[in-house]
C-alpha cells in the first residue's frame, strides 16, 4: 500500500517539493516489498541526484542489497557484468559498509571477475587483498583464485605454483574439495607439475 501511494505521488507530481525524501522513501518501500528492479533504479537515481545526503550511506546499502538480490534471482535484465560494474561502484564510494563487509565484497568482486574472464583484474585485486588480510581465513581461497588466474593467462609458472602451494599449506582440504570449490570458477586444467605437487601436499 505504501509503495503504491508513493508511486502515485512520484508519477502524479513530478515537481514535488521534497524529491529527496520522496525518492528515498519510495526506494525503501520497494526494497521492503522485494521489488528489486524498482528499488535498484530508485536508489541509483537517488545516489546520482543526492550524493551528499545524510541518507547516502544507507542508500548505498539498499542499492547493494538490490544488486545482490537481482543477481541471485538471475534477472535477465541484470547481467553478471553489470553486477560487477555496480559492485565496483559501491566499493569505490563511501558505502556505509563495515570493514568486514568491505573485505567480503572485495573478495566477491575478485571471484566474479574470475568468472567473467578478467584474470589480470583478479590478480591486481587479490595481490592487494593478500597484503591487507594476511591472516584472514579467506587467504587460502585468495591464493587459489590467484593461481587459477595465472593458469588461465598461461604466464608466470613460478608465481602460479607459489600461490597454489600457499593455498594448500593454509587449507589442505581446499584442493581436495576442488569439485565443490572450483566449479564456481570454471577452472581450467592445472599444469601437470602443479597437479603432482598439489597431490603430494594433501
């Protein structure tokens, strides 16, 4: 009901005095009702028009939530490439996320970049990630994705093996569970020497 009323105001009164509050509240209402496409459009509009608003940080969170839900729903009008672009936009702005949330979405960005074949971008992002979070439990996964990216680029075998060994050393079960983990990344076959070294390390 609230969403319909706000929508009527937006459509009937394009010169409504308090556009900032109207668009924000309409966005919140559509988000609460699970109308992800509409929520996405409204918060994208809001952030474009009112970048210095007191509601900016909460708007980034609503926008990101809408992006995530559109991606999970496999919306035909919301591609993975678009999600990657939006995720990058969120990470590059004052986004209202906690430090741990930022870390989590940085890793998601690298995973999605790998899936889309942007392997140089993956390496650039994960090199920074590994330096900034050297003791986090996700570091083994970061090393593994780095190794797979190097493998896809067919370059720097030494770095590839180093990353793979680091991944296995930090989490010996990671390679053993490759059927589960690496499906997510459309893994290419590992070079023979690396395969042998991985098996020996398990």
